[in-house]
């Protein structure tokens, strides 16, 4: 059976797990904490990052690479659009989620979840406030303009863009924050739909059970 190396609080490990759940693909999760990874893991991931997908001797690091491979290896149900412009938009949203959204939300997640819940230490609330009042709003402004009134981000079907956004919405949730529906109503409604998706809600329940709030 294929193995996914990593831990689900990583947004990129969670992204792969959501993707595989949507595909109905079985796998085993082999816990590897980001950061100080064991020497054996460095052979699987030259960048020393999680996740890594392993099926026998075949290994792939990087969540975007893994998802693209799995789409080709297991095309049904399709999670990438086939039309060129729709595919371009989906890939852009995946990249935006993986880079910019993770960048602005990680300090919130790290302080409220890693520091407080895992390490049982006080969080830096000044840093959290700075992120949420200065750096997060421009990102949410952009997403508000792009979010659909109903349904999913690209086309009629749940896809890779929604998977990528979904894992960041879980990050925000674990950081004890929500999207202000009075300021970003379309984004808040979209995030609620994504978080209610079975593949995501199941992982959220698993993570909250494994790491109860402080």
C-alpha cells in the first residue's frame, strides 16, 4: 500500500490527504515531523520537506507534484479541469494557496496551535494580531473578489483549487480564527462549504481529536 510521509498539521500533508480521500485512494500515514527530519527521510525528500508519497521504490516529494501525479495515475474522479483556461486558473489558485495564504496564516497557526496546543507555551498574541489586521486582509480581499456565490472555485466540480484552499482554511480554524462574514461574505460562505466537505471535515475531526485545544 502507498505511504504518505508527514503529519497532517502540515498544510501540504493535509492537502495530499484530502486529495487522496477525494480519489478514494488507500494509503498509510507514516509520521514525519517537519524540520529536524531523520537521515533516512532526506534520501526520499532532497528538500527535507513533507509530504513524500512512496509506493514501493517509487517516491515523490512536494504536494503539488504528488497531486498532479495522482491525477494522471487515477483520473477518476477528475480533480483538475481539462479546459485550458480553467486548468490555468486552478493551478494558479493552488499556487496562491500554497504560497501566499500559507505564508500569512502560518504565524497564526504556529502561535495558536504549535506554541499553545503542542508546546503548552504562551502564544505571541501581538504577532497574531499583526498578521490578522495587516497581512491577512489583503489576501482575503483578493479571495472575496474571486470566490463564487455558490459551488466551487473553478467550474462546477470540487477540484484541486478547493483542495488547496481547504487545507489553508483548516489552518485558520486551528489558529482559532474565522473569516469575518460581514467583511468577506462570499469568501466566508465559500470557506464554510469547503470545510463541510466530507474529505476535509473528516480530517479536521481527526486532527482535533489528536491535538485537543489547550
